[in-house]
């Protein structure tokens, strides 16, 4: 496995090197850089490695600037002391987001995930995005409340969810309306460019996702806005699909 490291703290570079070689002595560390400038120079003259390990803050700025100036075609594992960039990380080629000080088992798990998801499964089935591409999607839902009919425009909806054997629409202004349709049926009516099936209980739009966290087992935990009293978790099996959805890789 060919590896590039971007980290501006020498002790952190040496520690990461040692941990990587302890996990897999066959790892080939092609380059270590401490800045956006050196990274752009290296990527402009070399083919991409198998994986890029990257800190968020480099000596000359935020490492996300690199993605604005060149196309990074390899998977990325972020290793950082900052937890507020998880959502940004998922919008680029991230495999994992490890918080310093990282543990050997976390790094080992990230490498294993890299091998199974990115090195062996490049032809992942993306039917989740392409199904129904030619059909007309709903632009509004009409809800009956007593003797009233309420029209909810799709752009005003934050999420759909099921609870206590009932289905509800949650709007961006914090209101909730019951709807006499199952989530499976609703999912077929929605544009998959706009809505993601989080789990069996929730379908959410991107603008409702306030925060993203990862767990040790590669599950993704979302914080939704408006708040929803349900666990908005994405299974490890579907985490890569979610990342592609965030990055608009349809």
C-alpha cells in the first residue's frame, strides 16, 4: 500500500509512521508534507497514492484548500485534533476521520475499511441514486388535518419519520404533520438528489443535517435540525453510500 502523509507536527508524523508500519510492514510511505504548498507540488508531479493521511490544519492553512486547487483521486483518512470538520470531510474522498491521539485499533480498523470499501469495491452498486431517474418526483404533499387541507412544499420539509406505527412530516420550522403513507412509499416519491434514507425510521434532506459523527464500527450518527427524538444513525454498510450522496457523486 502506497501512502502519503500531510502533517505539520514532526512528532505526529513519526508516531503515525510507526503505527502504520507496525500494522503493515509492507506499507510504502511515498511522501510526507507539512503544508498546502508542498502537497500541491507533490500531487502535480506524481500519480495518486493508495491513501492520503491528512491533518486539517497544516503550516500554511486549512488542508481543505488542497481540494479547491487540485483533484485528489485517492481515498483520504483525516487524522486531526479537531472534531468540527466531519461533515466537510465526508464531502471529499474520506474513508475515516480519526481524532488525535489516535489508537492503534482505530487506525487498523480504518485501514481495513479502506481495503474493503475503496481498494476492492470500486464498482459499488449505486442504484440507490439512479432508480427512478426519469420519473417525476413530488414537489408538495397535501395533508388533511380535521376539515383542513394543508399543502407542504418539498423545499419546506426537513425530514419524514415513523414513530409508534405512524408516519410524520417534519418541516424546517419545527412543525410535525401525520401522513397516511409509509416511508417506503414516500421514498419512491422523493428525488434522491435531495433526500436520503437514513434508516428504517427516517428520510432526511441535506439541509436538515446539522452535524455528522462517526463511531468505532463505522456507523454514522447524524444530528438533525429541527431536533428529532429518534436515533438518526446510518449503518456501516451504507456509510459509503451516504458519503457519495453528500459529495453529489450520483
